[in-house]
């Protein structure tokens, strides 16, 4: 099962994304996406066309989770420091 922090991290990295982009980054995503949409953390935007395009975007409630996600990332990075894996997945620059 994909954890909510991983989903929020992907939104913080990407800003907005399609379901196919998210599912490629995070297999087993469908249930978590539905839960986060119901909880008001992300919102769904459908663009008409053929085929229709659906994008998901963090709400202000979802963006408010950035300090929590960053803190979790920093804690994990500190523990993995000896492995040399220190890239910041929240860095959107």
C-alpha cells in the first residue's frame, strides 16, 4: 500500500500531475488517491477532450503538509547519511 506521505511528496515535487504519472512513480496508488481526495488533501480537475485529461493538485490543506513531509524526509536523510543518498525529493528547483 502506498503511504500518504509518498503521495504528498510527489505533489510537492510536481505541483500537479496526471494519474498515469503518479501511478508510474508510485505503484498501487488508486486507493490512496481516493482517500486523499476524500480528505481534501488533493483535488481532481478534469479537462474535456479526447481523451479527457485528469490532473490532481494539492489543496491548501495538502500544501500545509509540506513541513511535515520535509521533517520526515530530513529525519530519513539523517539516518541514511552513511549511504550517501542525500538528494532532496521535495526540491522542485
